C-alpha cells in the first residue's frame, strides 16, 4: 500500500541528463568519423548505490514497536529492463511482511517490482527505464525488531543499511511478563450465541497474498446462532470488492453444535440450502438455523490486482425480513513507494566547411567551431528542458558539433527549430556563406541554410541529428564564349560555331592580377572545342568593382588567323560581342556568374573591282557621260599568278561585267602587306564585247579614275572589308584611216560617136566612189556597236 503523502513525489535526477549528453556526443562523434561505434551488452545487472537515502519514522521505539522505513532511490540512465537494486535490512530488523509490491509511476505503470529474500528486498526494473531517463523514486516498508539479534537495549542501536546509509535509534527495554492470575482463574464457560461475523486472512502468511498465483486470500462468514435458532429461509449474499474474485470450487458450508474450541465441523446437508456462485459473488439460501447450531461459510479468493494492497468483502444476511450487513477489508502491511522519470528528445548536429561545395557532408570536410546556434519550439516559442531550465544557445565544439539535449517530447506535427545566430557567429563564419541546401535525398548528410526544423520527436530518446549547416567560401565566375560570327551580325546564332584555342586572360579592378579563393593565381584559359571558356573560383567583389577578360592576341594568333572581331554591342549582352576585352557586371554574391563576356569573330575578306568602260574622249579618264562595256570577262590570280580560293574554300571563277560595265571579285582572303591580287581581261572570252575597240591610254591621273591595259594589280588588302575599286579598264573605238576628198568635177566634152564602138564618158570618179562607199560602211558599223553597248538601240 502506498502512503498518500508519498504518492507521486519525485527526486531530482542525479545522473539522468548525463546519459543523454554522453549518448548524443558519442553519436555525433561516430557520425563525424571520430569514434568507432561499439555494441552495447544487453544483460541484467545489479546496480550498486541505487538506494540514496534511508530514514526511520522515529528515533526512539518501544521494545515491540514496529519501525516505518522510508528510502529514496535513483538509477543511471544506462539502466535497462531487468536490472535490479536492493535494500538490505540491518541485522537488528526483519520484515513484517514479505509481500511483493511495486513502485509505480504517476500514470500507474510499474517502474520496479519488489521481492523479498530473507532480510533483503530486491527491486527489478521494468521496461519503464527503456522509455524514460532520470528514473528515480521513493519507497517505504514496515520492519520489526529481530530480538534474536538485539542483545543490549541500553545503548543506541546503529542501523547500517550499507553504502554509508546509517541511522541511530533507541529501543526500550523488554516489558515485564504479566502478573499471575489471582482470582477467577478457572476455566470460563463457553459462549452459547454469536452474531453475524465476517473475516479474512492471507493464505500465504507473511507474503500477504503475493506468493501464490491463485487462492491467496481466505474469507469466511459466521452466521448468527443461539439456543433458540432461526427460522428460514435465511439468505446470505457475499460480494467481493474490486481486485479479487471468488474461487467457487473452494466454497464450503459447515455446521457445528458448540462454540467450544476444537468442536468438529461437518458439511451441511446440501438438501438444506441452495447456492448460486460465480467469481463476482455468491447467494446462499438456508432452510433454517437450528437451536444451538452454528454455521460457517468459507471460501478462498484469488487476488487479480496486486497493486491495491487492500481487499474488501461485503456480506448481507436476511432473516425474517431483517437484513444485517458486514464489510471487512484485509490490508497488507504498509510497503510501497513510487517511481518517476522523464522522457526527452534531442537535436543536433554539425556545422561544417563544404570544401567540394556539393551540399553533402563528405569524409575529410572539417567542422567549424564557435558557431552559435539557438533553439525555439513550435511557433518560435522559447524552450524549457525536462528539468525546468530554459534552453540556452550553444556553440559548436572543436569538431563543429552541437546538440540540444533533455528537450520535452512534442506531439506529432510539432517541431523544434535550430537557427544560427548570425551576429554571434560573425567571427566564426567570417568570409563564408551557406552551401547549397537540400542536396541529395538524405537529411543526415545534406545542409540547411541558417535555420532548420526537426522531424517528429514523439518518443523518449528520439534524436534528430540531421540539422546540419554547411558553409563555403563565396566564389563567382565569368565567361563564356568565343565564336565565329558566320552571318557577321554581331549576334550569336544557333548554327554558328565556337572557336577553339583562343587564349584569354583575367585581371581584377585597376588591372590587378587575380588570386582565386584557394589562394592560387588565376592563369589564362583557352577555349575548348566548343569555343567555351570560364574563369572559376574567383573571389566576390564589392559592388562597383569588376573583372576584365581580355583575349591574348599573340597567344591566340593561330586560332584567330585571318579572323577579326565582329560588330560589338549588337543587342542584349547575353548574345552580343565585345572587342578584344570586356568587363564583368557586379559579382557580389556567392555563385554569381557573368556569362556575357563573349567575343565574336568573322573571317576577314576583301574584294577588288570594278569597271570596264568606253573612253569616248580617249583621255584615259572615266568621264561622267562615258558608259560601261557589258560582257567583258575578267579573271583573278593571286601572288605569283596562283589561282585564288575564296574564304569559303571555293575556287574564284572569272566574272563578266554587267550592263553598267561593273564587276567585282568578293569574299577574297586578306593578303599580307606587299602581296596583291591581279585582275586580267580574258581577251578571247571578251572578243565580241570588245570588237572595234582598243585599250585607252593607261595611268592618266589618280587610280580612282584612270585605266589599266588588259591587266592590273590591286593595292594592299590586309584587313577585313578592304576593297580596291581602282582596277578599271577603259577602251576607245578604233580610229579609221583618213580618206582624201573627191576633186571638183571638170566640164566634159562629149566626143563624137565614132563608128569604131560605144565607150562610157570619163568622169574622173572611177576610184573615188568605191573608196568613199567603203569608209561610210565602216563608220556606220562602229557607230552601231557603240550604240548597242550603251543600250540605246531601239526597235520601232
């Protein structure tokens, strides 16, 4: 039975929190690879020193007076189900009762079960210790003096309970025996009548109903009797209280004729009564109680709830309409106590330097010491631990580990939140920023940014050791493309390809050399097969400061041979081009990347031309009113008369002047200074176009308006877009020979007709007339050619 004043009392945990701290610390060190995990043996153990104090209810006792003992106990958090501790009585005491009892928790669950063995009571821990920390409690029991061990009552008794628990008391002298009877000392007359009586006892004696599983309490009912007897019917209704049942098979009804001790008892003839019995009680109906007849009803019961410590029984008897009732309670000797503990959870565990920047904890990555983290509960509330203390911020240790222990369990769906105190951690995290959060699919190895919520923590010793925070040195990058601008529009086209092998250099603000975040000087980079390049791991820069990327022209001479920058600044920065060098945008935050530092190039190409004309005034200069000659075929050769291939790799074919006499050779490769292209008129192919004309005077005046004869060299064409339009050819109509004018005709004398024959008269025009006709035809032909070339021939 528990004392009401002790039920639910608690003791502060002496060692409870340390197991949680040790367990979490070990777990964290194992997760960090600093300790090797070791299996824990699971065998029952005896816990020494669990009894922390013992006291008696008094300091002075009578010789036969019982002693009430109180004690306190606590077990370490390493205790397991099946482990035990004991209270050893000193020699001077022995147990009044050896009944087993329990030390229950506030919710009624047994924390430990007590069993006596001689003068020692042993407490075996239940599974309560598996789900609680800081398990402790109180106990009490009743002892009596073992006078076989007490030889002297004149001196104080020193009661040694072991482990330094000593109590000193006084005990009175043994009482004197009663004086011998002096009067009326003969035998007394026996009683002849009695009333209704109810009583009970333990079937196992000092174990008080706890030793045997069944039939461990004995009850009996004594029906009234007298010399006159009682007429029936007589009804007896017996009902046990909770915690016990009747064993009907043990019930007997006995009769005996006298109350003198030792009078034999015999069963009542079953024909005299009816019996209705079950676990919850019985009803007995008797025909009568005869004169001087005494009837007892006895049975055994089985205790179903050993924790009660007291068991009651009620009997009602009705005779001639009068009901008499008796209730009896059988109590165990006072012994009991309580146990208690707390259920706690914890969270942690690591703040680390994520050197590979993948957001995942990797072996070899170091923790960051000195980071301050704080804890809040659901909805940001402050947290009080299971011992009633406010939970203060903690700092990561030398390994970057932290933990919050002894936290109350939370209902499902509610969580703790761990937050890095940025101000308090400024020194520890100087120059660092959070790594990528939520990488991978394992909470135990990923990272959170500045704050993290726990999982559900609904059972004792639940731990969420996944609240980790990774940090990186902030870095930025720039890039990214050098390409061949095929359509020469200054914009990156989908079908335009990169240029491999271009060397680029990086400088910082004010042209300073750059050192990356690892302290290594940033070297030049070379574009890959796709024309891509990147400068990575660069320190962030303050707002307004920039990196500059430049093409190393000398180192890139081969890659950029015969290429020149395309148009710069066409459209948005992401797809346009820069000329040889470009500065980045602001790069102030980790991960910033400027991919707009692109350089487009075009294949350098040149051209030559451009005119074949009819030099009407034959002055060797192109006149405003002089027209071109259509259909003249021209060919192109390179230095040393070599055939020419254009920038697309195609052979350069002859060209023919258009209706305006214009021609051009385009898409020609640039030539080094001092080397030239040569344009020649293909005379054979141009015979028709140049019929009746001949080259005009060459080299008259400036190149822009003069003429060449059949062939001419270009000027230097070393740059993209160079064009030599001075390769012109003038032609003049062939000059006809001068013919003499016919002489003035003289008067003629008609001779007389002679009979000798007929003759024409002499006019003097026998030669002149045919020559004049021929000259006229020649001039008309030349004029027709000229008119045709000028396109003025019309048809009516």
